[in-house]
C-alpha cells in the first residue's frame, strides 16, 4: 500500500500501519507527506483513496489518512512504524530517543487526535 500511495504524483512519502477497529477487526491508517508545500485536504484524501483503489483494489483503501509534514525517522532514516502504531491506537508513545526529530511524532500524534475527534471521513 505504501508503494501505491507513493506512486501518486503528489506524495513524497507514506507509511502504513493497522489500528483496532470494532467493525472490521483491523483498519488501515496511512501517514502521508505531500510534495512541496502542498497541504492535505478532503479532495486529496478522496483522490488518494481512489488511487489506492485503482492500484490495489477498493478493499485496500485506507480507513484513515493523516497528512503530515514529515514522518518520524531514526537518525539513519528508517521510518519508526512502531510509533505510528502507537499514534493510530491512541497509546502512550514508546521510546523516542532514537528519532532524528522527536517533535515530528508529537505533531503526528496531535493530528491523529484531531482525526479521531473528527471521525474517519474528516482526515
């Protein structure tokens, strides 16, 4: 799914993880960084879901897409998916000492909380 998202012309980076879902058991949460100074919007959200639907199939469309200016990475550049799962599950963040920029994960957590209060269709 990350490859399908990054295949979109406006996506610079993407990371995907699961979260518990009462209806389906597990739901897909995608964290997406857009190219340039582009901001996420409801129109971009629909476009990315459609893009994933075309590339993989409609069943694979993410339940949530969180637009973020940057993904949490270690100093060596590895995306910290463990922290993204913590954000998706609304859990206390684990160890962030290995992050290149710890502030990034706090911003993503804030955006994730906003998303949770707005509902699945208001990313």
